[in-house]
C-alpha cells in the first residue's frame, strides 16, 4: 500500500460510515423523512470533504478552473431542461434536495460534477493505455450506468418527478454526452488531481443507490 493510498483511508472510512448510516436510515421507514431532510447538506459536505482531501494546495486553482465551468454548464442545462423539457425530458424538482434556483437545486449539479470527476479519475488511473478519444466516451457510458442506479431511488424518494412517470431515453443520452464532455474538459487540465479517493467516492455512492434500489425504498 503506497503513501497516497494510506493518506485517504481516514476520509474513505468516514464516507463509508456516513453512507452505511444512510442505507440503514433509508431502510427504516420512520427515519426516511429525516434522511430526506439532511440529503442536500450531506451531499454538499461529503463531496466537499472528498474534493479537499483529494487536492493538494498547488492543485486548487486547476480544480476551480475545471470544476466551476462544468458546474455552471451542467446547471444551465438543468435550468433549460426543467423550463422546456427539451434536454432530458419533461420533469421537475421537488423540495427534497433543498433550495432551488430557477427550479433546480444547485446541489444536484455539484454532485454530478463530482461523479464525472470520480469516473474520469477511475478511467485515467485504471486504463492508462486507453487513448483519450476512447476514454472520453467510456466515461460517458459509465456515468450513464451510474444514472441507471440513481434514477429509481431518486424518483422513489421524490427528488424529482418525471412527466408520465417514466424516465425517457433522452435523459440517459443527454447525461452521457454531458459526462463525456466533462471528461474531455478534464483532459485539458493535465494537473487535475486524480486521487483514488474520488473514484472510491463514486463507487460508494453507486453501491448506496444499488442497495436502496434493490430494496425498493420509497418516500
């Protein structure tokens, strides 16, 4: 085990503990309202903890210049999607994810950019020989797979509501393209941190949603 791996173990253990509590809290029906109330703060703070732990001081500027534009673009697509139904399909957000700006909770864009960062990091670290022009679409496909796990849980818990009650194919296509574009954008920043904690964080979230989805958790 190298020094980098050892250095993130305390943060990874905290993330595992938090998400384990989250699984148990969602599986005990009387606690579900409490879990829903803390979800936006949990996503914000846990993501911030992982981002800070994965970034050295000299890399902070690179992270900001990559992260902020992608966050703003993602948020803009969400606002356009909610307003018109033309990007992802017809849907709207509820109050479950906290404060909404133009109908969209900022925390959703925050978490999605972290997912793209984590998947891009995993692909970059685990598939170093894959050329960039293939790596980018792979990240898009992996993020769509993540969204497949997320959607049943998010809709079951009432994070957002799809018109007609079904998730349209265009939602997955749009997110795949946005994720691939985010990975391409990351490739423009050679000094963007690729700490393994980022990939682990996305993996923990994926397992969290897989368990809740298999359990059929509802609000």
